[in-house]
C-alpha cells in the first residue's frame, strides 16, 4: 500500500501537522510505504520535522513554492498572481509525477488549506481523502466557498470529532463525512510533591488563548497567597497588555516562566490547570492536562467541548464569565481532594484509550480499503493539467522578482509571510510594516546579480537603515552578489507601524542577465577566491615566521645557549 500525504507547512508548530505526522509514523511503522509532500522552508522546525520522517522511513518530497495554500487563505502574502498560478501548476506537476513514479494508491490532503493533491489525484484517477481541522468561520471562513470543490474531489472527508464534525454535517453528505480524534504523543511525569496550591496555565500567551481573562478572574478570587503560573512563549503585544493589567492592580504573585520543552514536568500535586482559549479545533493541551491527572478548568469553546465529549473530565465555564471562572477555581480549591481523585481515576481510562490505533481506527480502515475512486469531473479534462514544469524552469521564472520577507518575535522568515514584486532595472517599492515585525529580508532575484544601489527608507522618519547582514559584497551604495539567492536583512524592531520604501537600481540581475554578465560575475568570484587564497597563504607565512621567532627566542634564553655563550666569551678574553 502506497499512501501520499499533502502537508500544509512541513513544520511542527501547529496541531494539524503534529497529529497527522503521528498517523504517518504509525502507518510507516506498520509496513506501509508512506510519502509526504510539503512546502520547502529553511527553518529549524522543518529540520526537526524531516528528521522525524527519516527516523520512521517516511519518504519526504519538499517542493519549491511561493504559494502553497489557497490564495484566499490566512497568512497569505502579497504575491503576483502570475507567479501564484505558476507555483500551483509546478506543485501539481510534481505531485502527479510522484503518483506515477511511486505507484501511489491514495492521496490524503491534511487541512482544507491545500488542494494540489486533490487535483493531482483526480487527474491520475486514484482515491483522495480530505482531513479537516478548521471551523468554516473566523480566519478560515474563506473555505466555505471551497466546500463544493472539497466534496467533488474527495472519496471521504474526515473532520475532528465533536463540534467541528457537527458543524460540517451542515455542508457535506452524511455518507462521506466521518470523524477522527487528533493524536499527539503524551509523556507522563510523576508530579512534584507540594503542600501549596498553584493555578497554572500552559500554552502560548496570546489573544486567542485569552490568558488575560484568567488574570482578571484571579484578581476577583482575592487569593494572593496562591501563585498564578503561566508556562509558554508569548505574543509580545498581548504579554504587554497582561503586564499593564498586573501592574495597575499590583498583582504580585503572577509568574511567566516562558517556553518549556516539557511543561508537565514542572507540575505539582497541588496544581489546578485553567485553559481560557476563545477558540480551539481540538484542545491538545487540555488532553495533556487530563491524561496527567490534573484537575482542569476549561472555557466552553468548541475545541474544548469536543475533548470533553470524549473524556468527560474537567470543569467548564462560559467564556467571558469572570465571576463564573473565579467561583469555579474557588470551588476546586475548597474541595481539591475530590477533584484530584476524580482526575486521577479518569486519567487511567484516558491513557488506555488514547492511542493511535484507537483514535484513527476508522481513518486507518478507510486507508486500507481497496475500493475504487469515485469519478471526478477534472478527470475528463486531465490533459489540461498534464504539464511538466521542472524545478529549474520554476526557479528561472522566479528569478525576475523581488521577494520581501518579514520575521516577528513569534515566527522566523517563511513563505507564508512574504510579498513579491516584479524585478525591474530600477524601482521603488512601498509597503506598510506591522508593529510586530522585528526583521525584514529583501531577496533581489534568485541568482547572482549586481546592483549599483539598494536602500531601505523609513518614510515617516526619513531614515535610511544600514543592513544587519547580507550575502553580498557592499560597494559604496551598491552590492555584488556572487551566490544564488542574494539577500539583505534589516533590523526594524525599533520601528512600530511605519511605511517602508525599498529603492534599488540594477546593473545586472534575474533571468535577464546576459551570458557575458554571468561570465563577468564568475570572473569576479574567481578573482576574489584567488585573493582569499593569497591572504590565507600570507597568513600561513606570517604564522610560520612568528613560530620561528618564538623558537629563536626560546633558544637565546635557554640555559644551554647562555652557558655556551659564556664559555665562548671566556676564551675570547683569554686571547
């Protein structure tokens, strides 16, 4: 059985990837041939993701892309429409080739945000399954317009069990829509012995996780003797909002511990966990708290309710009800032994149930079935999609563009946070820079280039910024880039919500560079290498000379040399 997954990010920073990567691991360990297509990103999270695949024999196929998700999806940057189309065509072309070469039996698209695998499977007349983790409202409301496409290009559709499954029954045929429980491996720890109560909250400090609500309820609780402890990284702006509230009401027993690899390792026997998220698809942190036997309070968002429907454990309060939350905390504090014993008993049941083969039972059965694919409309016009775009052709097309990436305190440079513009001989590119941005990277084409001038101007301040780093050689106001993927990085962390202007003048860049120009750049590169070799040789000679000087000095100051010199001088005086 050969199964191909289409993944949304190729990283470990979201629940959708973590849960389905665990399914891939299970299938591969059980003897299936598992393949995974994902967008190529050069970051640490993807390196960890790839290492996990290699460890479990999952065959990865990273694809060069400038647009992976639907164009209407959240986190999509400002990219030229012709390049977006080319990127989609390239991905579909690569996926179809993988299907043919590896004799794929089934394609599975993880999240509604990707569609390339659905088209490729339809063209190759093989089965396709969609896995949906997102509610069709809020930031993912756009996919309501994709419901018909998802339905027509799927042999089965799986949605996270609970509230999401109930919601999607309004959109998809009953016989096609099925449910699953997301899985994440959980480590269990012996809790630290303690006699003192604590209130803890695990997860990133952010607007969506809504921790300020817990801080406000903690103030109403009026139990300053009990620490309130937050474990997790934070969104800078939201953390500042929390700090301002804490300072205003002089709440001095609140602690932010930051990100921890194993937060549950820090839990004590007297802890109460409170999770206040406004929206979750499936609360994996809630699952972790339950299976570690911690009395837990949850907001009534759909994701938490989905988990509750399975494990029937935890205490629910209505989001926004500060008095309700404060009273619930007080109730558990006053009857802690009862809630603690209940949590421990139910954790035993949860641990027995929460295994890959249980939570993915129906989906695994569907994967193993030998049923024929349903007829897809696209199959009748598959020749229209039967194009072949090599990676070299794709990269060559991308050479004629300027790409601007932004990094924040939360996320490093990625394809999801990028703007692209046509590369010209001379241009001024203006855009607004969000206050959360800390660094900005300007990629000037994808190939070796020469620019007589590149400047970055903060328009409101009329300030030109100096580069933080670059892979080019700076020559006055210009740059010579001798390697592929020329870039300049700027530190913009001190500027909040400003307009930026990037000015440049190209001497030779992009796909328009002539053969003579390419030869010139190669000549410069060789000359620089020659200079570097000469400098290295000169440094080696200097080091050798210094070594000889030290050896000579050692001889002159040695006892044997001094004694010999004295004897010679003695006989000279005798003469």
